[in-house]
C-alpha cells in the first residue's frame, strides 16, 4: 500500500494513471505529454510499474503501458476510481 500511495502522490504520475483509465487501452510512453524531460518521464513510468499500477510491454520498438485496473480493484477496492476522480477534478473542466 505504501508504494502505491507514494507513486500516486506525484501529479505527473496521477496524470498518467488518469489518461490510461480514460483510454481504456494500453498507450505508448510517447503518447503522453508530460511537462518533464524524457528521462524524468521514464522515471515516472518505472515508479508506476514498480508499484504495480501499470504493466509495460513492447510492441515492436514502442513501450506500451496498460493500467492494472482489475488487479488494483481486487487488492484495493475503490482506490483507482477515487484517484481518477481526484485527478479529473485537479485537471479541471478544460482537460
């Protein structure tokens, strides 16, 4: 639980989780427009993977990211929905 909450404490990582939740499918690392350098983005994806929030795999040369929704819901019921709702509120109506 500690590692999951620490991963979700960062706004950039919450934005990634939010985008994956709304997409409903895996997205490549390059499809995220994070306001940080490429190496920092890589760090954020690694933190999310190590916390068990995302699953990463390759399709050709693209690294894909899939939200582990079912596993998270089974382990922490309601947490993902609450995090996505909070991230939606943070993003505001323009997002």
